[in-house]
C-alpha cells in the first residue's frame, strides 16, 4: 500500500487480506475500499451497540457476539474475517472487552442428507 492514497489501512485490517507469505490476496485499492467500508460500519454500529446495552441490558460480550453472528451471514455483505475485524474494532471504539469471536456454524438445510438411524 505504498501508492499516493492518503488513507492508511492499519496492519490489523491488512492481515485480513494477507496470505501466509505476507502477500496481499487482493489488489491494494480493493483492500483500501473494503477497509473504508468496514471502518465506517464499525463506527455506525457504536450507537446501535450502546442502545442495546442500555435498553436490553445484556452483557457487552453478548451484544458483540450477537452483532458478530449477524455480520457472519451471507446477507451482510462482509466476509467472516471482515466481520471479526469489524466487531473487534467496534469493541475498541466502545472501550469494551472483545470476546472470543467464533463464526456460527451453518444451519443444516432441508435438502441436506440426514444420517440414517443406526439400528
């Protein structure tokens, strides 16, 4: 990311798009665009998380875990790695402890083969 663009992409986000050899897996402008989207989303989620905390009063950890689960869905428009980065960043912005974030397991579909009963 040594070009003339003024946006600094932090190493924590670069890691989302870096392979084991330390090379980017996407073009630099794509990574920068995705970073801007994810940073903006984290910023927009601050008020939502604070509202949940004051209205529903679950724990900070539970709120962050629920937001992460929502972002891990295909409909969110972000990858699981990006979702994890967004929630980690959200926790930083809120000065909350970030829980261990685990991607939810996909729900079985109706057309998935069911194991036959042992008998």
